[in-house]
C-alpha cells in the first residue's frame, strides 16, 4: 500500500513535519510513504493562470495524489483553520479535470502547541474534503496537543509514547479503511 503525505507546514522546525517523518516507523508492514512536494511550490490560485494552462507543479501534484492508495494530510492550525499554503494546494488540485481527491481515502493529523492540537483545522479540512468527494477516515482522530512537549527540540524526533501509540493505531485503521474504500470502488466499477 502506497500512501502520500501532504504536509501543511513550511517551517524548518515544524512539529507537523516531525510527525510526518515518524509515520513510516509507526505504520504496519507493507505500507510505504511518499512525501508530496512542499505546498509553497505552487503559485497562488488564479483562474487566469488556470485558463492559460495548469502549472506543471499542479499537474504533478495531481498525478501523485491519484497514484497513491491514500493521502495523509499532516498540518498545523492557523487562525482556527487550515494554513493558506495547504488550502491553496487543495484548491489547485480540486480544479484538475479528473478530480484527484474524488473517492480518495484521506487521513488527517494535526499537531499544535495549543491544548486543542489543531482540532479546528481538522474540521475545516473535513468540510473541504466533503465537497471534493474524498473518503475521510473519521476515527481515531490524531490531534497532537502541546506538541512542543512531545517532540525532541534538538532532533525533531517524536518521543512521546502515548502519541506514537495512537498514531500507530490510527495507521492500522487507515490501512483497513483504504482496503475497504478500494473494495467498494471495485464493486461499483
């Protein structure tokens, strides 16, 4: 099973990037991960640019999303919502003619220094994914609260055992969810 990671943070010392880097070591055997290109490689969405032709970075991102069995979105929360760069990437990909997110299994993880761990960003992402007809796994949710206490500042490594445990459980459930969504798609074909 091939999963792609879409990272919503650009910060060098990002807690969310630390979570994303930990995923291969926490996933069940048989799962590989590809990290999608950084969201800052896309221009701001502009219908005039789209009318002139989709930028290569957009079509490349769309192809990578389509090729993956599932997408793991790992993101911080900005101003009670989704970071602009991530939303921009989703907006671009949503306009591709073959709708890469449609029917795609999606897993959302957030990490934040707050007590809520990025909950509001997750809820806004879920709303967006409903419109895109993606298949978002609901439970268990992973919202890493007070991430600064769970990630080693010097190495950027996720060190908190309970957080590792819930991410491991979530990835196990997501693998089963991806298989279920794929089986349903085959039945409908």
